């Protein structure tokens, strides 16, 4: 039995984890953030890195530290029914509702949208996504090592191509950095923090963790401490790569505004930069690599989603789940990238706080003897606040007033909760409840022991 792995093995596992995380959102959101934050880039990017790389690392470590077999088992510490609800919603979010459709729309916007006139964009997207998700369907029906191998080749390819592009941005910027937009003029750190939700990597980390832990186990490390140590080292490699790319793409976005103006999403920022530095050849190369990378991500997400729901309801075959989720993903993709991002916000504002609190509870669990009452109370408090954050975001996405029954509750939260206006009103109440219930549990245990 091994107790530790070599440095090169940690790097290999770290690069594998990076490849799992690295998808469509990792390219477009830092570019969009760079454009909008402008001269406030650095405070915004720090906030973005906390939720975009810090939380995913904590998610991986939380699963390793908890010793849970999967996310549903960890969430069952709250309640078995809640665990199914939370896990299923998380899989749907990183699967056919938002992240998987985004792979097709990002591949189209970055690689192909510039070849079509404004009037033909919708029909071009339709044709592209038919082909894209048909390929996804075929490979997902029989997940093979081909996808893994292509991913291993593509991940370094994308990093090299982006590295060359970002080197050019540093040596010869496209223009001077402009002032921030209204969203980033005040509170750019919090705006960047919330923008990091869009990567969905903290949610995905709770699923990907098991892949990493199994990879470490397969190399002979079986002790809990050994697995945790190897997970930390491998995780640091993955988030270091992601952080460098986020900072570079953020800077690229910030320097692109003077040359190209503002785009609705981050996709055209990258394609415009590739064309600016390398002409048509650069654009075509970027299009091919990003399309293939998005394709492998799409196949991975559909496969994971189908496998989970087949485990949950085995009466329906894996094949039927793949067909259903591929079709649903295709339909959602044709709403366009901007709409997918807009309508994912309400779900993320609801789901992210619950995921963050579960991660925190997993680490603190030994301190309160894994008491279910601490898990339940912290989750209820977070749920009651984050559900209204999600509803507020939904109303804003639809451009409608808050529902009448919401207004007094939202007003109460605004007046009572610190940082509520910044979307972080759940944070202090959750921590306070964890502290109070945790202390009560420990005191009760001491009282029982001394009785």
C-alpha cells in the first residue's frame, strides 16, 4: 500500500482534473468579465478566482475529507429526500439545462458565428447544434476511451494556443483598458465573485471529486489521509492552471474593448482576438480546437447525467436517458448563448449557496460529531434565503416586478441581512446557525458524558 505519490503523478492527476473542469464557461466568462470590469479588472478577477477556482478546489477536498462515495451520500447527511432533490438539480444544471447546451453555443459563437450574417445566425446555430449534439448522442451511447484520449490531447492543445494568444496580448495589447461598466463600477470584487458562479465548476467539483479519488486509489493510495493529501496536491495543480488562464483571458477582455467595443457574451471576444493577431488561420484553428474541446465536455456531461438518473430510476434504460438528455440539450442550445446565461442565473443564485454550505459542513462535521441537526438547520436557513435570491434573479431575467407575496420578505431581508444586496445575504446567517447548533450539540454531548 502506498502512502504518497510522486510529484509527476500529482501533475498527471492535476492535469486530468483541469481537463475535466475546462469547458465552455472557462473561456467566455473571464473574457466578459475583463470587458465589463475594465480598470477594475484586478479586484473583479480576485473575486472571480475565489468562486471560479477556490470553491471547486474546496469541493474536491470536501468530498475526499468526508469519505462519501458520491454527492448523494454526502447530501444524505441532511435528509435522504433532500439529497435526491439537490443531486438531481445539480446534475440537470451542469447537464441538459445549462452547461451542456452552452458547449454547443460557445463552440458556435467562438468558431463559426463570424462566418454568417446577422439575419442567418439562428438557422446557422440550428444546423450547427443538430450536428454537434448528434455527435454527442452517438458517443454518449457508447462512452469509449476515444473521448478521454481526445480530451488528453485537446487540453494541452488549448492551453498552448491560449498561451500563444495571451503572450501576444501582453506583448502587443489590442488597446488601452477602458473604464468599468455600471455593474463593475462599485463593488467589482462582489460582482466578480458572483460571476464565478457561472463557470458552474464548484457544482461540478462535487461530481468530479469521485473520479479524482478513484484515480488516486487505483495508484495504491488507500488511507483517508493519503487520499486527502494527494487530492490537495493534484487539486492545486488544476486550479493553478485554471487561475493563470482566467487572469490571462480577463486581461485579454479588458484590452479588447477599445478595438472591438462591448460584446453581449465572451465568445466573440476570443474569436475577435484570434483574428486580430493571427488572421483567418488563427480563427479557424481556434474554432476547430474549441469545438472539439466543447464536444468532449458535452459528451462527458450527457454521459454523467444519464448514468446518475439511470442509477436513480433504473427502469428507464441508459440509452433512453442519453437520447432524452441529448434532445433536451439541443432544444435549450437553440435559445442562444446570451439567453442560456441569463436564465441560468436564477438557478445558480439558488443552488450555489446550498452547495457552498454543504462544502463547509463537510469540513466542520467532525467538530459537531456529524450531527444531522446542524446540517438540517444550516441548510434550511440557507434555502430560505437563496430561494428568494433565485426568484429575484428570475424576475429580473424576465424583466418583471417581484411577485407581490415576495416583496415583504425581500424587504425584510434587505433591512436585516448583511450583504443581501450583493447576493451574499445567506452567508452570515448560515455561519451563525452552524456555530450555535454546533456548540449546542457539543454541550449536550458533554452533559451526557458527565451524567
